C-alpha cells in the first residue's frame, strides 16, 4: 500500500530550476538528493546530470580526461557496435559509458518546499581517475564530528562508493573509495552502536548471489569489515532484481528503520522498509511485503527514466519523515511518511 503523502507542489525542482554548471552543457536530470539540516535550513545535495544538447542521429556525453578537463565523446546511433537501448548507459565495443556526467549541487530552503542556490556554496565535482564518469546519489550522515557523505564514484574501471567529510559545506576532505566495485547505495548510521560505526552498502555479485543489501562495521569509518548480508532480492516480488539502502537509518523504539529501494526486471523502482535490531543491526526484525511507495504520479511514471521513485535523503522530526526523492530519474519531489504508520505495516 502506498502510504506516502506527496507534496502538492511536486515536482519541487526540475531541469529548468538551475543553470548548467559545465560550459556548453544542458541539465538532463536532477535527482536522488542527500538531505540535511544546517544553519536552520533544509539542504539538498542534488545529483545534477549534464550532457551536450543532443543532435539527431548521435549520442554525445561529457567525461573528464586524465587532466581533469571535460571532453565530449560522441557516437553515431547507426553504429552497429553501439548499444544505446538504455537512456542512462551506453555500450560501445564492450566498454560502458554513462550518457550524462553527474556532480553535486547544494540548494537550501527555509520552508522545505522552495529551494534556492547560494553562490557561497559552489558545486562539488568528481576528481581523479575513479570519478572520471562523475559522482552520484549522495547520502549525508550528520554525526558528532560533522557531515559524512557517501556516494557513487563512476569511471571506466568501476562503480564504487566514495566518502567525503565536511563541517562547513565549502571544504571537503575526500577519503577515496571505501567500497570497491561493484558497489553503491551506501548509507552510514548516524551514531555508533556498542562503540562501532555501521553502514549499509550494496555490492553486486553477478555469478552467485545478486544485488543485495549488506551491513558492515568499522572503528573509524574508513576501514570496514565483518560484512553481512541483510536483505536479498525476492523472486516474483516488487524487489526481485535489485535492492539498495536509502538515507541513514532512523532510530525508533522498535528498531532501526531503513527505507530502501527495490527494482524488478522491468526496472520499476519502489520503496519499502526494513526494521533491524537496535543493538545488532545485522538482525532483521521485519521487512515490507508490499511497497510503502510506488511510482504513480505522472512525474514518477514518465521522464528521463520513468517508473522510478528513489530515495537517498530525508529529515526526521518526531513521527514525521519528510523525504526528498528522485522521480523518473529526472526531477526532485517531496513526500511525508509517518514512522508509526510504516511500523504498523511491518509489525
Ligand atoms: C545505473 C543507473 C545510472 C547510473 C549508473 C552508474 O545505470 O543508476 O543512473 O549513472 O548506474 O552508477
């Protein structure tokens, strides 16, 4: 049952809401934000995806070269060695490329609905060879020593998880790749449990296993071990092909509540919930049988990559989760959930 109360003003941000940050490009999508409170305002770390205005008959997209400069690659659509059947990724002669280059933009709001950009907080771009196809889908964990960002790093050799730390959102300490390929959907717990840091992550094991949610622990957030699988895909269900964690989990009386995404073979992305033991979050207490949110609004059904609701951030106040989510891989929307109501679907 879909129990999300969508904002009436959805979508809150579209490709028209910002100017492109890379010269000569247009914004193709704004999606999957990390969310946090800072200086009395609600902030979103947007994933902005840019590419050149597309010409008839070819597909062109930007990448960083070895000197960190943007270069544009272009392939003719009639080229028999090109597979451009997915709007997000193409394959040419066995090599995968992304059709857009993603980076992060910060916007903030006093009312949680109207967001604007402040030039004092410039965009954050990928750096170095492991981010030459961009950075994506940031999760923000607010901890006692500042904000910790986990995000996807993409390059010709890997899709993996990167880590950054900031206290002022102007200077970032980059800690490199914490989970090597293939891995994404990484969400830190915002507090330690029995002295240890915890994280959800999503390795992919194509031969044996699949795209499952794992948990790991660490003494310092840089070195992770004691990995355990907490949620697999479920044949015949809405989360039959891919599952991945969303925002940092929420501490509730009943356990850690994690809203995760699940996709089926048609690439339809819905949201469900996991409830995990407060003292040992590798123990799953309950899991949604049915989605708590599924694509239904027009902006969730049609877009750059339709039939997608994808969450990587929210604000929690008492019983209320205010979630900001990516719809159709193209726009940013808002929705409200009640924690009590989610728990009642689980227990
Ligand atoms: C998938 C999608 C894309 C993303 C790539 C690389 O294909 O999630 O949006 O760019 O993976 O992470």
